[in-house]
């Protein structure tokens, strides 16, 4: 008799929704039985004449689901229920339910958009929001609207955030309450802090959890972020757990036999499964009663600015933590140990980001071009970010996959047919089957630990791991090498042979034409990449002196990434392979280092320079424009007459006169308009320092503006002796400084634009002796006291009793003969 599952109560409503609407969203918690029950019930109900296609995010989940359903029918996988995943398939003419990984649906749609022979498509674990699932659903929704209104669509989600999916699909939402036993959650007493001891703390927590729950029995599921942490934890637990504990690793890249062993019950003793997030929802591991959660997940993050993706370790979200905890309550009451404090719980994000928000979108952009549509024309639950999509299209154009109008080329169609990133596809199509080992290697994680960055070391290990290990001190990951070899065979079978032999460096450059690096000047091994970014090598690395590199992997640092894998390439190889992309560029630029305009003719591949010579016949206009950049760096400093002119103009602008903006901000903003035409002959910082800005500023004013300026805010005051004294407009009121004796005979105070000048009267030694804005008042007031002091200090100069009747002078008294 078939065991009754929580999902069974929701099956009638689900089948009714599918029959009446042709689509539905099923919301059911992990363990409800939706993956293995729903397709079979749809088959039994005769929902559609064609095949039922169910998508799974992982190969392990796809095979496990198919085998479980086949077992329910008393069959082997490949009969009524089969599966197809990368590198493995079990299907036959009798197969009615086919479980596939998500990328396979995309290939089926691109080949035959009407999906002949398929009656229903089920998107399982849609809450994981993988890029392929989002794209597959968007394409299926368009197909149902244009070609197949009979195609049944069902999205199944394990979280409570299913409503937006229902709105996108215009489909009814069916909910299964599920069934689970109570799970006691135990947190740390205080935050762990830092990352250095996190794995050690987890090991201690696993040992404690095993000891605390030994009496209650049941298996233990430990969540870690990745394979590296799992392997280290596996080694660290050796000898620390009781002898009857069987430790099983579980991650996506593990061989299928080892994955089966992790899922299967143990005959005796207690099983401890060390797993990645693969065990959160899509797999059923029997008899788990204890969960230990490290609280981390590994996600791919793409930086559009650098064009590089990297795996980052992040804190889990509340949804993920809840799903992990639920694994302990599937068969009986359980316990969940969390490697964080209860107070830290509130800082967790609600849900993980959709992959489309943070992933490399090059593959998506290629699929959209192949489909012949724009993202906005498809029903995406989360639209792809425009910045990342623009970068992806630019890369595809560089690889020759898109033409100048953004349409797919024949070469692009060839790339889309290959099960690899378009970069590696371009390398395979161009170089042929000889590139298969390199493509497989670059698609995998690094098989060497602690080794220099040199790619040739990895290829050497791939050719003969045993010999390599004997001669080299670095650790080799045999499992990764085995996966690379398996993938190499598959890629060779899908790629045409070629007679032209290319070096690994040239093949790598085909895949990464934007990451050809040229060593910068200096002692540190810093490189500028052809795509414009900068990277750095460890100074002790074996490639640190290489003049040119192809950079294959970095740590993703946005400022200056550190190289993790690269290969040396020669200038001759660069020139031979990229001859059609190498161009001569005339460059006239301001050099911050040299503090001068530098005019060069450069032979360039992207941002790297292969040839460099002086540009002798550079135009004066080009030099002036480059010098303008220098001015922006050096700054616009107004002094002397130029500063006084600017102050006069700003004074009248404040009074409402229509004049050009002479404020510092206004002058800087319009430098190209007023300064550029006057920069002829200025090439460096010293010449700029000596440059007179006054003529350039005067040229901004027309004749009438100049006349009005001189009338209302004259540049100078003419003394009774006819001498021009500059007026300073930089203060609160205009002011001048003049010798007292030069003002003899002046009975009306000088005025500018209706405002009395601030007059600083100077001694014969040009020292200030009085400041006044009322010269007649000074003559009749404090002048008498000033006269007494000045006569004592300067007896040779005239100090008349009535200065209003004296002649102005700058001379001393004549000597008596």
C-alpha cells in the first residue's frame, strides 16, 4: 500500500485547477511529497496526451525523483518514468514522465518551440529562482500564448512567496499545508564573531549535537556552504565522533554513487550527512532527526564592471534557515542547532536573491538572441538587470555571436548549441576538439590547492596526475580531475576536429579576449587587461615577470583583482591571433604622472599597448583639449587682475545685470567655452602656472557689457594725480589703498555704483594709517591727530593744516637752499 503523504489532500484541487485553467501554482512545504506524487497523479488522471516534463534544478535531484517515482510504480527508471541530465539519460519509447534538469528544457524549446510530444511542463522547486527556470517559464508562457494553448504549466514552490508566481502565470494558487513534527531550535549563547573559527566552531557543535541527541537516535544533517568546507569537516570529524557514526559528504559535483550513499539509509550505526544547500528542499534523506546549520550559503555573484563572476559565501536567509530546520521534523520530533545567536536572526534577509539578479547573463543574452526577442517582451518574474545584460551583449559581440544590430550570427547559433559558457563555446568552435580539455578545466573549480597561478600546471596534472604529484608539492583534487576528464570526453564528442594546432595560451585568449594582460611599469607585478581592468599577481609567483598574460580567474576584487589562474602568452601570439582587432590609435592626453600633455601614436588591442611612438603632427586643438583636462586636475586659480575682474562681474550680476557667470563654479563649468580657445601653446603645469587668465576672461564680455561694467564697477580709481589704483571687489564693499598725501584736495568721497569706496590711507612708507568711507569727515576730524604723528615720523613730507586746500603729491618737501 502506498504511504499517504500530506500532498494527497491537495491533489484534487490541483487537478481541478489544471483542468479548468491549464496552469497552476502549487505551494507545498519540503517533505509534502509534491515532487514524486504530483506527476504520477497527473498521469493517472489523464491530464494530457503527451509526455509530462518535470524540471529539477540539480542532476542529483532529477535522478533521485525519477528513480523514486519508478520505484512507486514497481519499475526501473527509463520505463514509464525516466530522466535526462548532463552526461546521463534513462528514457525509452514508453516514457511518459521525463525528469530533466532545467537547461535541457531551454534546448528543447530553442529546437522545437511548440514542444512536440510534450503535454505538460512542471517547474519543481521554482522558489530557488534559478536563471534557467526563470527563462524556461518565460519562454513557455510565450509558447502557450502563440503556439500551444493546450500546454499545461505547473510551478511548484516550497516557500510562502508563491503569490507573485501565480500573478505572473495568471494561474490559481493551490496550497498544501504539509505535515511535520515539532523541531526544537537551539542557538548559540552569543554571536560567534569573525570567520576564522567558524568551521572549528561547527565541528564542535556537531560533536555536541551528536552527544546531546544520541539517546533519541536518528540521522544528522549538517549544512555547510561548499565542497571545500565539507571535505575539511569530514577530516576534522575523524576520531571525534563515536565509532558507529558514518560520515557521508553530499554536494552537486560528487560522483553519483557517492551521492546515492549519502541519501540511502545505513544498515547500522548513525549517519551524519555533510551537505550543501542541495539538501534543503529537492532531496529526501530518510531518518534525519538532527540538523546542524552553519548558517552560510555559496552563491555566484557577477560584477558587470569587471565582467567576472565569483563565488561568494553569504549568510543564509530566513527562508533557507527555515527549510533546513524543517529537515529535522520529517519523521519524528527533531532538533536544529544553529551556529548563530537568536539575536542575529533578525538581521537575516527574508529570501535569497533570484539568480537573474546577480549572475553572469551572457548565456541568457545568447538564448534571447537565439529566440529572437528582447527581455521586455517576455514574462520574467524578475527582469534581468540592464547593466549586466548590456555587458553580456557586448561580450557576445566581441566573440562574434551577435552582429552590429544585436542579432544572432551563425557563429552565435553554434555557441548556443554547446553546453558551456559562450566564452568556452567560442574557444571550442574556433579551436576545435583540441580545446576540449581546457574548456572542461575552465568550467570546473581549480584542481590544485596552493599552487602558482600558471594554467600549464593544471594541464600537466590533467595529463598525468600521479607523475605530477610525485614531482610537485601541491595538493591535487582527484575528484575534480576525474570530473574534468569526463567532461573532456563529452565535449570532444560534440566538437569538430581541427588540423591547426594552437597553444593553450592562444586558446585561452580566444575564450577571454578581454582578459589579455600587459605588465605595467614598476617592480610590482601589476597588469592592465585588454578590457580595461587592472589585476595584480603575488610578487613571488612564477609568472610575476611575464610581460603578457591571459587571466582566467581572479578573486573578484572590484578595485584591483588578484589573479588566481593565468597563462603566459607571447606578443607574437597576440599579434597573430588578433591581427584584425589591433589598431593604431592617436592619443593626445594629459598625463597626471608627467604633469604635461603627452601626444602618442599607439598600437592597441583594447586597453593594452603593443606599439608606441611620438605623435609629431598633433593639432593644436588636440593639445588644447588635453591641456583642458590638465587644468581640471591642476585647478583654476584666479589672482590679481583676473580675480578683480571676476569680482566686478559677480557684483553686478548680484544686482541683476545680465552678464556671464564669473563665479568659480560657473567658470569651471564652462571652461571649454571660454578657456579652450585661449590655451594654444600651453602644454604643462609650469606653463599653466604662468598663464595670464585676464585676456580669456575679458573675451567673455562683449563691447556693451564691458562698457556697462566699466561704468558701474570700474576696474580702478583715478587719483588727483591721474594714477590708476586697482579697486578690490573681493570684500563686502569695494576698496582701494592709496597714499594719504595723494588725496590732498579731495573734498568728496570716492563712490562706485552709488557705494562709497572703502579707502585705506597709507603713510609715505605705504603702511595703513586710517581706513575711512567718509574722506571729508576724516579731514575735519581725526586728520589733526594723524598729522601730529606723521609730522614726527615723516618730517620731510608735507602735512598741511588744511588738506582740502593742499595739492596732492607723492613727493617730499623741497630742501631749502
